[in-house]
């Protein structure tokens, strides 16, 4: 149960609601929203308990939230969350396409890739500088130098940058550089990191864990939201199953399910979800067809020479063709590509 | 390795190829295709072994088939298999939509449903008369009476009928009635049944097992193909994973992967793959976006009163809206709905 | 809810119970047990509904069975089911060890293997004559000839024989030869086959499907029990997961869970559950430690030359060492090896 | 390939080996072992490449290590790693039993529990003070206060303490208090944390991730070993599968597989692996039967009142009975309980 106070509710009115929640054996949790105070009643609620708060002084609305995630739930926030990320909006009619290499490898690589994906119609640039590698002996990323290269690419193309954070110790550095903090699948339940990021106001791209349920993904988002950071984009990136033909199994069901359960924007990563460049475009089209709010795609100028994930990276030409197709599918669903719509090729015969 | 003989190859020429295969320590297997004899060399082949057959009398083409499935492989049969099923074609430009109730419940139910799905644009009618139920105490289907009702629905609407077979003992009966024999997920590796169906010439809809790999699905198809029945449609229907929000997890990757590995048509069942009517249309759009050749969808006039699978069945109105959207997505990929294209609404702004 | 009638209950008394069940909106199902008629009330029961039958004429006991499986449930049959299989008992204090090759390959192979496993302490002989092979081009078993070889091995060693049935069409043949009908993982939900076997009175070894839940395994057993065949042994044989180091993942939890939920005997197949001879003995010891009622183990005289499953087959010496260890662990749990106890080596230092 | 230098090898000799490795296109990595320098050659090695180093000045032994994990591999370190943890040894003949509550709740709770598990025969005390909870609104642990309570329990019982670390920011605090740092399943691939812990010399208990493969678990251990911390205990705690009867699926195969692949000690957590107190003892016996080096078990004085994991916690009496049985199974495998052997009851009839 979530009790949304009126914008002019007094501290005393808030306090009275809290007292009444606690008298019911529940615990109260206050969230300072931009418009008003919201009070969450955490615990098992009984039938009729909502009536207790209706008409209480200072109370605007009472909403039943039956899920363990509260702020993330569409029951609490029925309308889609739409927010701006460096020049485009996520979660509304626009389809966001974040593209770029797995790893930032050099200044020229990231700048040239940024120009290529911008031209093809991407809305943002991705590139890893801290890499979560299975082996301690593998390339671990360029670190801060890589962030500087990303910043330069942003300056040259205007594309906002998205990069993965691995540890709280990198947080101060990362927020100085990036437009969107990416939390990778392996850190989806790194609760200390989630909590720390919840304290910032940098938008977040939260990837689903390899074997996380949809509910666990929403609970991870709740950690960030509860800290006051409300700009969270969820990302389906394939789950681990028995099937080994592809790197992961794209849980396409997760798109409509998440859109049903939460107001947060939902995108899909067809590169990790398939692990093969040959299948990326098909799965990207599927995602947009299913109602995703965007994509994050690995693009590399020379996939064969990539230091990581070359096998699943698209060449710019292939990426450009993919963008064209998803733009057309977006139109079937009354949506459009975020930034590149103006230059997108018209629908064949349209 | 598959050796395709010339259409006028003599038995002696065939025999010489077989001898040479066996001399290499492999086993030979003959398939009588409509055009020519094809000889499969089963076992581990060495580099250069294909050259042995090039230029041999009577040999037309030699193809390297590295997969354990041979006849199902696109290496053996590079072009898409396209075949006709009661009035429409599967596997080409046309998108097939098979729709109807989980179970045939009564004459009026199936006839009225057939009319409704026909009107919405379906290409074929589905309905189970032998039901594989987890519980021995649950409704097990109407049996032959149900087949008569299906036949009547076909007569009234012109829609070909698709129904599931559970056992070899039902085979004679089923082939007298149905246009397409459906093999359910639980029977995908019922090798005796596959072999028996391989002896018929009735088209087959083969569903992927709950935890079958893509390779196992193709090996199951190979059992049917090896018997001489080449009209096999593959169907992704969701796999079993740890995720419990949905009934199964739609492996959307399987669509492009199967289209890559095999020449057989590939469709998707969004009803079983999600288990919730609310998510069926999204996943149907995803399937067509990903390149599927069709769909099989559960439609019920009164889902709440259905004897089985009501939760995942679409009402006709919802189904009709779904058809409209997938028709538009099909056009983006230069395809069209199988039979109902004429009456499909034009693409908005098209 | 299960209503157990008195042994001298009259048909009229039975009928009155049935009427009352149906009046409650449930469906009644009669089972003729050796001692008495049992009536199952299938459907959602309400609190207090059991009282309706207490004290009714002819009613002996009423048991609440909350699971969808009824006859298989320990709620219905609190005591362990113990039954005799060709000379030893399953489900009681004795630990059954069924051993032998994956496939019967020749007369000498099976006879010699039978002698070797008998000497090591096995209680029964396994050997497949109809093989469920993923590929249609792989060895499919010797068929009836193999059954004759098995029968000869039984005659020479006294070991009862266990062999897999793939299809209803093999049923008449199989029941003439085998002591225990094995239903393989791939056929666990071949409901037509289960139903047909339920009509026989031959003991059954029912293997869990690759991705079957424990509840589904019990529902499959229910199909057989409902037909009147009450001698069903359940077998955990590993499930399919993301882990690929081993062929399957042994769900060792299934042993205590099944012993808790059902009265049927439960054994484990460490050969398929691991897929590697090196790991078979460890997992066999684990199974007995966990409380399993027995094992089914693949043993081959020359694993390298086996036509199937050589990699996971134990040599007789290794099998003999395994038997010695599990005999000792059985004693810790106050149990003993079924037939070979007399010749089992004493516990070290015992 | 791992090149173990002689203990008196000179820096020049080491350098020459490194040069030769790099000349082969591989990268060299130096590890300072207590006895000698070890040089790892990372990358794809060719046949015959080992010979290059044989007989080179200063080279003692060359070992082929084909796995991606090097220091963790039994190919590199053939003998079992045995190390001392606060009074008992892990990895040798002794079976370690770590027991205690999920969360430290109060001073009296942890001290009394410590006394109870000590009396029953435990070798170490567990108790969480930083809890990784799915919900941000759930109890998150007592933090440093809890560590003080643990230290007091250690003082009173002599049991070393094991507690989970969630973040690098807790590292300084944790190493001051605990005898063993536990890394939970959700942090198994928190590479920053692994790396930081690798720099300490506190023994580590590394739990397998919910969906981590055995190879990934060993790679995670490699991160710690590569930092110079060689006291790593691996822990199977159940994996996530489709089965929902139990909280997780115990991968019992992992015990013999890990004992085969690595020299590190391997224990099992039957509490998380099953999630039900009723099944814990069975699975604990299975683990010891399979060859595990120990157990970590949740014990609570009043499971119904536990703030977390009550459902899967054993009462002390049940734990005591479990210890008795595993002690007997250990003897079958020529092992014994770590510290409590003296007071362990003799084997019945022994």
C-alpha cells in the first residue's frame, strides 16, 4: 500500500499516517517525491486497510501495491516513466538505440565508431572501460583513459555516453563522465552498489542477471529507486538456460511482462542475448515488435579484431540496415526512432 | 556428406557410390527423392573425402553436411522448403496463422470458432481431440467425435484442420481426418511415433520439447524426413526455464537460428510460450518480426468457460487486432498473411 | 480427498458416497484395491467437507489428499509401498542395485555381464533392446532377439531383468519377457503408454523426464496407479540444466522430497545423472546417503567398445568397489543390500 | 602451461623464461609462491611448446594446464590443498562443519547458538551481519555490532567465525574480526571484490553463483588465488533450475567434479541447497557420501522466530543427529569430523 500525500501536506499529517501504519503492525517508509511525500506501508496488509487512510487529512491518494517492489510497480505509478537522457527521451514514443563497441580500445576506435553509429541513427554511444571478465588474465578495460576517449566521442558527435560501473570505488569517477551508468548482469544483485547508485541522480541502465527472475530484476530496481534515483532503464539481455546454440536465451516474454508490471522503460540487448552477429537483427526486430522501448547493440568497425565480443558485434552497414527495419516496425506500433527519425529512410512503398 | 545422384543415374552407379562410402568406413543410407536418389554418408568424414565422389558416373552434386541431421539441414537443401497445406503455402512469402481452441468441446463451439478465426484472417483451424493432460483425472478430449466436428468446421469454412496425435494407435484415424498432424512437446522424442508418422504423407507440425535443444528438435524432424515425409513444420512453443512469471520462456532466438540451420518452415506458438492472453499479441508480433513463417494461436469464444487453457486463449476481437498488426510487420519484411491478405487492413499511412 | 470403504461395503453404500461427492460439485473416481474400494473425490474441496463422509455407512477412513496426485500420495498411503521383484523386495530395508549394459549387444556380452554384476552383488540385470536414440541413424537395439538373450542371462544367474519399452506396440512382447518394464525419461509423459502399462500387472521403473518437475513425475506415476498397477518404482536420473560439465545434473534433493511426498520406492541412476564413469561411484554413495531405495547403474565389460553410453559405464571391478561402499553407507542408515548382503565385505574395523 | 622455477632461480633466469614465453606469442604472468616463482604462460599453446622450457636454467618443472583457470587447477597443483582455519584443517582427512544462524540477531542468540553447535560437534560458527536481501525493505543485518557479538561467541567457545562480506568498503572491518570471509552466491562474479580479497591473507569461503557453471566458479577462485591468497574453500549451495519444490537444486555432481578438477577444498551448504529443514540432513549425508570436505549448515535455536531463513534452519537436536550420521559416513570413506571426533558416538556395531 502506498499513500500519496497532498503537495501541501504538513509534517504532522505525514506523521499521523505513519503512526496509523505502525499501529497496523506494518512499517512505514517515506519517499520524498518531487511533487509530494509518498509513504509506503511495508508488510502484509489486510482487506479494508486502505479505507483507514482515505479521507485522512493531507492524504491525496491511496494505492494498493501487491508486489514486493513498490516504487517500481505500475500499481503505484500507473503512467509510463519518461525521462530525458542527454538529448532524447526514454520510455515514451521514442525508441532509443544505444550502440557501440563492447570495450573502448583506443581514441580513434571509439570516435570513429561513434560517428558511424550516429550516422546510422543511434541515439547514444556505449563502450566499456571497466570490463567484468570471467578470467583474471583477460583484458580488463582502459579505465579512466577510456572515459576520456568516450567524452571526446561525445563532444564530436553529440551522442550521450553509456558505460558500465563495476564497483562503488569507481562511482565518483564514473558520474563525472557518463550520461548513463550501466549495471551489468553480474552485478544486478550487488546490493551495495545498487544502494550507492541510488544516492546519485545519474540515469541508470540496469541489466537483468543471467538467472534473475523478472521479480528480482524489479527488486534490484527498487533498491535504486528507494535511494531517490528514479531514472532507471531496465534491460533484458538474455537468460541462462540449457540451450547452447546461442550464448543466452532471449526471454522475449520479459518485454510485455515488464511493460505490464512496471512504469520504467524497458530495452533489449540483442548482442548478448544471442551472442552471434547473424542473429542480432532478427532479435532486435522482435524486441521492437514486442513493445520494447529501445535497444543496446554492440557495433564494431572490425569485429574480427575486437578485443572482446567481436563475434556478436555488428559492422556499421549491418547496424544501419537493422535501424532501418526497426524504424519501420516502430511505426506499426505508432512509435519512432529517438533521434534519427528525421534521417531514417521512408517505409518502402510508404 | 550427401551425394545427390543424377535423375537418370543407374542402380549400378548408385551401388558404386555406396561401395565407396563403405570403403571409407562410413555407412550409406539411401533416400528416394522425387527427382533423384540421394545417398547419405553417415559417420566422421575426413577432409578431401568429398573429392572422391566428384565426377563419379551418375553423381550430380556432393554436399558437405556437418550436422548430425542431414535431410533437415540447409547444407543439404539450401533453398527454403515450401509446401502447400490445404489451400495455402507454408515456408515461402506467406505467413500462416493457425488458430482455434485448445480442445474441441462441442460441434457448435468448433464451428463458430472456425468462422470467427476465418473472418479475422486465419489460414487454418486448430483443435485438440486427444489431449495430453498432466493429470489422469482431467478432461482427455472428445476423440473421434471431435474429429467429426472438426471436419464439419472445415467444410463450413474451408479452413484446413490441425490436430494433435498422441499415439501410433491413433494414426489411421487421424490421417483420415486431419490436414496437419500435430506432434506435441511431450512427444517430440517419442521416436516410435515419429517413425510411424514418417511413413505417412500427411504434413506434420512438430513442436519443440519443453527442454529440447534446437539440435534435438532437428534430429526429431530427421526421424520423420528419413521415413520419406518431407512436409514438416517446426514450432517453437517456449522452453522450460527458472522463470515462473510466464508459463514457458519463448526462445525467440530459435527463430533466426532455425531459419539458418534448416530449410523447413518455422512457426511460433505464443499461447503456450507465454501462458497469458495479455502477452500473446506482443510475442506474436515479435515472432513475425524475428522472421517466423507463421503462428499457431489459441482462440476461444469464451475463455473463462474453456475446458483447458482458457487463461492463454484470445477472444476473437483480440485475435483480429493481432492479425492486423502482424500483417503490417510482415510487410516490413516483404511478406504477407497467407490467405487473408486480401481483406487485411492497409498499413497506416501506406 | 480419498474415501476408503470398509472391505464389506455394499455397492449401494459405495453409490451413496459417490452421490454425495457429486452433490459437492466434485467428480468421483473408483479404484478397486485388493482390500477394499477406494473412492477419490477430484476437484477443489472445502473445509469441513471430510466430515460429510465420516460415519457414513460403509466408510472406513477419509483422508485429505491435497496433492493433485492421489494414489501416489503419502497422504493417501502413509506407509512405504514394499513389493517383490523377482526375488528381492523394493521399498523396504533392502537396497536394490540394478546393473548391466546400456544396450544388449550379443548373447555372450549380456550373459557374461550378468555373471559379473551378480558376483559383485547386483540384485537385478538391466539391458536395453529398444533404444531411444536421438539420431535415426544410430543403433536402435536388437529387439526381440535381445530379449531372448536377456532371458538366457536371467536363467543362468537368477537375476530378474529390467528393460525399456518405447511404444505400446511393444507391450505384449515385453511383458512376456521382462520382470520390470522401464519407462525412459523421454516417455515419462507419453500418456498413452503410461495408461497401457497401467493395465498390466508388471512392475514398472518410471524415470523422471529431463525437465520434469517432481510433481509431474508423481502425476505420471498416477496414470499407472490409476490403471490398477501399483508396483511403480520412481527413478531420479538427472535433470537438464545450464551446467554442461556433466551430462545431466543429479537432483539429489529429489530423493528426500520424493520419500516425503510418496510411498513409492525411489532409486537413482548415477550413470545418466553424471555421464562420466569417474563420477558414478560418488553419486551412488550420495544417493544411498540421501536415503534412496536403490540404484540403476550401467556396467560394461569393455566400456571403450560399447555401442552406446560407454563413457558412463563402470567396469565390473569399479562396480564391485562401489557396491562395497554403498553397502557400508546403507548400514549407517540401518539398511542392507538387497540380495548380496551375505557376501558383502564386512565394514572396515567393524 | 605453468613453469615452476627452482627455489634458487635467479631473476635473470626468470626473465629468460618470460622472454621465451612472449616470443611464442603468449603472455607471461608471475606468481610469487612461498617456495618458488611460478610463471604462467597464458594463451593458446602448441604441442611441443613445453619442451622449450625443459632443462632451461632455473626451471624446476613444467606443467601443462589446459584449463582457463591455472592456479586453481589440479594439473598445476596435483596434491590436495590443506590449510588451517582457526584450530582445524580443511581439505585433508578432516570433515569441517560450519554451523550457525543465517543472521546474527542478538548477543545472546549468537552466543547460545555457538555453544549449542559446538556441543553438537561443529568446527566453526557462521552468522551474517551484512545480509544480501532481495528487498531493500528487509532486515539488512546488524553490521559491526554483529561482528562484536560473533567475536564474543568465538571467545566463549573457541569456534572460529565465518561471515559474509558484501562490498569492498567492508573489507578492513571484516578482516579485523572474522576467521573466514564468506563470498555469497550473488557476489561470485563481483570481480572487484574478488580482486580486493585476493590481496588479503584471510581464508575465503567462495559460494557458487545461482547459475554459475563449475568452470566459472573456478575462474572466480582464480581471481583470488592470482592475488596471492591461496586459502580458498569452494562451496556448492544449489543452483537455480526449473524445479520449484525446493529452493534450489543441489548439484551433487559438483562435488566429485570439483574434487577432480581442483586441489581446493570443497564443501556443501544443504540449507540453501534445499531450503527446507526436513531435507537438510539427507542432503548433508549425500554430500559427505559424495566426498565433500565439509558442510555449512544453518542452525537456529527457534527457527520459527528467525529474522531470516527460519524455514531452512535446523534446531540444535536435529543438527546433533545429523552430525552423528555424517561422522559415520565419513568413516566409511576413511575420514573423520574435524574437531569433534573425540566426542562423536561410535559407529553402531563398530
